[in-house]
C-alpha cells in the first residue's frame, strides 16, 4: 500500500468515526430533544407518563394510583416512593419532569 493509499484509508476511517460519534450523541437525547415541555407528574395523565423513558402502562398506572392515594408529589424525588422507580430510573426521568 502506498503512502497516499494509507493516508486516504486513514482519512476515511477518521471521517466514519466522526460521523458515528455525532450520530450516537444525537441518539442519546431523543426524549429531551423531541419535547420542549417538561411532564408535570402531578397533572400528567397515563399517556403523558408513558411517553417518559422507562415508564410503561403499568408504571404509569402506579404513578396515578400513588397520586390518588397520597395526593400530589411535593418534590420530584418523591416519585421514587412509587414501587418500581428507584434511583436509576429517577435519574433518567429527572431532567424530563416537573411538579
């Protein structure tokens, strides 16, 4: 392989790496980029809650049931009182929710 071929091969590899890095960083933020509004966990219905990461229909219903039994959340961290929402899930939800 000539020096020119090696140079162009390296250039192509670097360009592909740069494109894949940009694609990955854009893919990591779909919820935040796709919605400008925060979801209010005190007023959201099931369909709004299901739009959040890690929240399926059953978890959304648990949130609604908790809210009905205990009243509105006083702070966002109180969402961790709902069965199935721990620190890891809350960390994903925190930038997307409000009270």
